[in-house]
C-alpha cells in the first residue's frame, strides 16, 4: 500500500512538473510572439532561407535615417540624410551557419562605387538605400552575387539605445584616442562606453591616437572605421553574453529596446529567430570572423568625389571564400582568433564574376585589402 501511495505521489509530481513546464514554455512563446509583433517589418525581399540548417546571409545596414528622431537628435547626428530616404552608414553581410555554429561578417566600404539596382547609373553603395532596402539588397546581389536572405536595419539612435540597454560595452584603447568629427574622446585602457560613446567609436572616420608625445592620425579613414565598427559589435556580443542572457530583467530590457530600434524584413520569422537564439547562445565574440571587401582608391571621381572601385580578382576570391564559410566544403576549417584568417583559409566553392566598373580616369590609386589589426586599434576587453 505504501509503495502504491509513493508511486501515485511521484506520478502526481511528474504531472505537475510537465504542466508547469508547458505553462512556462507557452508563456515564453507568448512573450516572444508579443515582442516579435512589435518589431517594424518590411516586405520580404531576397532569397528564401533554407530550412535544412544551411548557411544563410543577412544584410545589416546601419542607416543615417532621421525618421522618428527629435530635432536635438538630428542636430547631434548631423544632417546628411538623402532627400526622401537614407544612406547606409555601414553595410555588412552576416553569414550564419546554424549547423556549424559559425558566424562570418563581410563589410562593404561606404564609398564603394557600383551600379545601383533599379536605376540607370552608378553611385556609392551607401546611396542605394535611398531607393529602399530592396534596392540595396538587389544592388549587392547584382554586383557581388551574394544571395541575401534577410535584411536588418538600425539607425544611429537605435545603436545608442541598444548599447545603453546592455549597460554599456567594454572596449580597450591601447592609447588615448579621439575623433573631432564623431565626438570620440577616450583615455587609454579598458573603458566602459555608454551608447553615445560607442556610437562615436563606430562612426570614427578621422581617428587620432596619442603616441610618442603627439597625436597620430589613422590614414586608413573609412577602412579603419570598419575595424572600429567590428570592435563595437564584438563588444556588444561579449556584454550580452556576460551580463544580459542570464539575467531575465536585463534581457527583457534589452529586447524591449531592440524591438523598437531595429527593423527587419518578414523573411526573418519568429521561429527562425528563436532557433538562432538557442543555437548561438554560447557564441563568443572572439569567434566572429570579419573581413572587408578589397577596393581601389579613386580620388576626385567627377561629381562623386573620392570613391572606391571594386577589384574584380580580389573581390571574387574574398566573396567565394565568404560563401564557402560554414558550408560542408569548409566544415573542417577551424576558427582562429585572428578575425581575418579563418575566412581566408576556407576553400572557394565557385568562381564569382564581379561586373567591371568603368575605367577610372587617369588610373587608380592604391588597392586596400584586408589587413592585420594595427597596434592602435581598440579591442574588446
């Protein structure tokens, strides 16, 4: 009789646990669905995401859109918006491989000169977003043959808010650093940056560092800014993992901010986002492999000013390796700590044909390729 009662108690306890788990999971799904419904969404454009867990590509555009900003915020960020739309202040393609748990990032420099989809002419790629996200997606697909599966957009104010919701991000500065244009002004050492400071670092194109008794200028301009954007992204990943993911209150605050400051297209479903969150919950910022598309400097290119031309052979190689990243062809390639080496070591899957741009007048300038991190570059701490 005692054994029978004990068995019944265990069974009843089991039923309670199962019901409680169902309620919790149901509540979690309801919460996720509620938050997902709050995210501004665009009509899906691009290539459908495969359901097999194969790698897919997300276009992330940091925009200079002033939509929804106060007059004070617009003055703070500068009045550079194209009439009727916005430019992409940062253009990055994130390649996600759910099966291998790998993430790679390919940045396209702001001034890269390409044919703009849906128009009869060419311009800097940053201008494509003025014609809408679908134009930017198609511009990248037409010029670089990268199959974009989804789009995510975030403006200046959104980045500030996300960093604030994280409680700031930790960035190490080897030397005192400043940028009179973006407002960056930091001492050396590990610094906790608030949202405004992190944005100033991500936008820093006129970067100076103090060494040997004087201020030194980083001559790489926009290329250096891309490296600093990568540093901010890594710092955000590290802070989210250490301080937010395990703290329900902090996580709720961060999600509450993200849903209002990030725009996605309808191709990113709730199910896919939840799956990715579980798959990459232990992802380390040090494993984010990042490269920049090689380009050739062309100064004073007519009314466009200084531009960057694609370099067909180099770009074809980088893009082929990028598209091989995380696929079966590169599954045996292990990630390394250097952000530019892992992608470069993968095997090319196919030849990529980059459209030839018009010949630069008087010949082109130097070709800028992926470089190792200079000693003055900020890093995660």
